[in-house]
């Protein structure tokens, strides 16, 4: 089985290097095809490994080579395939395969076609390192790799200032969070003497609670950055500046799920510090509501779906924080399918609408984009948690976990958020595909995406529809790696919760259609008098958090930097360096007359130098000979 591990891991790297060979040349279609085939090869290998694990195979560990060995520090390039990592491998490679094939059509006319696939495959390779490593150091390598690749992909259209700004924002904000994660890794090694998962987990049981608490907090700070949890969340919506396939990959299967994976992988740590877990669950619940509320009014199609991702990440952290790690992992897996489906569907709409993102300028696209409409409706039903689609099984289980644990505030907020999710999801569907054909006012002639792009999206459709049937076998598999707890709810309470949740979600969907799927939607205001309300302004401005960051963090930092630059750097540092350089230059300029080439002049300097050396030797000899007398004189003078 080891060979399949290596194939799954390194096939994306081969695809990236192959595409990189042609980055300076015009579009080569075969770079996209070969890159996609290699990602599919990784998916096939991951599937073989999944089958091996499902059939009772022992987790696979391989040590490829030694990376660091100094004193007691030993860090290998080691990888493993167990129930947790193989789940993530399947999620990453399945979504990545779909995105790669889809991107062949989406990026068809882009001049950076070859460069795009080089970055995209490198992104997948970094994520595979992250989820397959058997130690925290290897995880951190992949962690930084996805950060770098996200910078290259979000800012892929570097000629756009907004894209480069968004790429830098994502990169810098994640570097801030990664400092916390690094401190956590240092604390793990300092207290356990290892960064290997098995060794560290075994040692955690011997450490005091205070130490474990600090380790858990610092690791979660890193997770907050990658998974865009408050207050490090603002980069996620701005990351929509990248090409839509990038958005699908980042939001569905790779970068933003890395923080959730870190908490799940470190479950043996967090199970020992439930108070930190409760904080994680509470923050996740807050973020779920916080993001959903902003999606209610946003007028950028991709940003609405991005806020949806942020909200669903909150659900995942809520489950993980409450100790239901296997439920969090299942929601991660189900979410990857329907969220990638929604993003790629949004990409089809963007192409049809000449990159227009405002749904209020669309309407009636169902007539010309029936395939995309079906996929986005099914993806939205799964996202809303409508039975029997994928989102129902994962979100309903999270609600059951909160209810059975008597965390009624968390349960109530997540239930309310489910209704908001249904509303904004179908608000988007109604505005884009139903009602009047408002796009005609702007002279746009929409068209359906390439047929092969729709075919490529079909595996995601299957996940969105049928992932629920995998719940029981999935739980049976992962409970060997993740300690499972029984959550007891009476049949009557479970039935009431089920009916109540579905009724709430259904009414939210109907209200969204009634409000937005009719001819009353206007252009450009769309939301009529609501735009003048305080709540609308609060939500559309993201609770003024970006404004506060700009005013109270970025602007003062910029002013302090300019102050230090003009008064310290230029007047002290630069002046000192330039002054020393000037003295040396002037000295050389004045003394170069010595090198005149005149023999008599050179002889004079030689004699002068010889006399100087002799004088120095005499002075040194006298000082040595009369050193005792000199020291006595100096002592009498009090020196």
C-alpha cells in the first residue's frame, strides 16, 4: 500500500512541475489535461487506500527520509494514512479533480493558463502534505505551502490592484495567526520532546492542565487564521478576487478546512481541555450567525457563497469544540461537495453574464442555463439542510450534539442560523434564475457553460444528493481514530427537532422566493427602502469591522512606519551607513595619489612606511619592557 501513498502524495507535484515548464509560453491545452489526469491519479490512489482502511487495514506509516536530526530533536519526512487523513485525502482529491477539469474550460481564454495550473496543482500538493504528515512539523510545511499557493492564486490576475491587495491581505493575516501556531508547536516540543503525533499525544496525558490549555489556545490561533474565524475573518470574502475555480478549491476542500482539520487531528489534546473546546464551540457558533447575517444583504454572488463557507466553518468548529470530532469531519466532507458545486455554478453564471456579480442585474437565467440552475438548486438545498440532501444529515447531527449536551444557547443560535442559511441561499437562486430577465437592460446575452464543465461538476452533485447515506459507514470507520460518544435524545424530542427545523428552513425558502423571485425586484437598488435602515447598513458594511481595522490598526501602523522611516531610518540608520561609506570613500579619494606610478614617489612612501613600522616597534618594545612601571604610575593616578 505504500506505493499508493506516494502516488497520492506526489502526483499533484508532478503536475505542478510539468505545467511550470510552460509558464512562459502561450496556452498549452495539454498542461490542463495532464495536470487534471495526475490529480485524478491521486484520487484513484486515495480511493484504493480508503478501501484498504474500510476493510480493516492497519494505518500506514512511512518514513521517507530524515529532515532534521540535532541532539534530541528528530523530525522525519513521515507520512501516514489513517481514518482521518484518508477522509481528507478523498475530499481534497475529488474536489481538486473536478476543479481542474472545470478550469480547463473556465480559463480557456486566459493568457496565464499554464501558470494557473502550475499554481493549482501545487496548492493540492501542499494540502496533501498537510493532511498526510505524521507530525506537526510536516503539517506546518503543508500549512505554509497552502498559504503561499493561495497568495499566488488569489492574486493570479496581478494586473488588478484589488486582486494583489486581497492576496496580500490573506497572506499577511495568515502569517499573524501562524505565529500563534508556531508558539504552540514550540510548547509541544518543549514539554513533550517530540512533534510526532503519537509521541506528543501520549505525553499530553502527563502534562498539567495549564500547559495543555496554552498549547490548545496557540494551536487554535493558527486554525483561526486558516479557517477565517473572527477576528481574523476579513480575508475570506476578499479572496473572491481570484478566479472562481480557486474560490471553489480554497473554500470547499483545501485552505479554509485546514484549521478544522488541525483541531480534529489534535482531538486527544482538546479532549483533555474541554473548557477550551467550549470556547471554540462558542466562537464557531458566533461566526456561523455572524457570517450568515452578512450574506443576507450582500450583492456580490461569490461573496454570498463565501460568507456561507464562513458560516459552515462555524458549524464545524461548534461540533469539534463540543467533542463531536467525527461529526465535524463529516460536515467538512459533505460541505466540500455542495460548496464546490455552488462555486462552480457561480462560475458558469459569471461566464454567461460577462463577469457580472450582482444578482440584481440577472434574473430569468433558468431559461438559458437549465443545467446550472438544477445544480445550484440542489447545492442550495444541501447547504440549507433540507432532507434528504447531504447538509441535512451533517447539520442535523450537529444540532443534536448541542441539544443533547444541554448547550441550549449554541443549539438555538445554530438553529436560527440554519433558517438564515436557507433564506440567503434561495435569495441568490431566485435573483439569478427567476423573475424578469433584467440582464437585457445591460445588453448581455447569456449562454450555458461548456457541456464537459457540467459533466465535470456531476460528481459534486452526487455528493450533495447522496452523502447522507454514507453517514453510518463513515462513523463506523472514523470511530476507530476519533473517540465517539453516544448522544441520547428521546424519539419524541428528535421528531420535534426534525419537524421544527425542516419547517423553519422550508418557510425561509418560501419567503426568499416570494420576496425575490417576482417582477418586483428593481435595478439597481433591489432592496428598496431597506437600504436606508441601520441594520442593512450594519450588515452591508460587515459590522464596520474592516473600517475599524483600517482606522485603528492599519492607519496608525502606517503613520508610525512613516515616522520611523523619515526620522529614524533615513536620518539615523541611513545617515550613519552613508556617513561611514562617505568617510571611507573620501579617505580613499585623498590617498589614491600615493598610487601615482612615479618610482621616486613610491620609494618615498616605502621609506615613510618603514620608518613608521620601526617607530611602532620601538614604542611597543618600550611598553613591554617598562610595563610594571607604567602600571604602577597608572595605579597611583587611580586609573
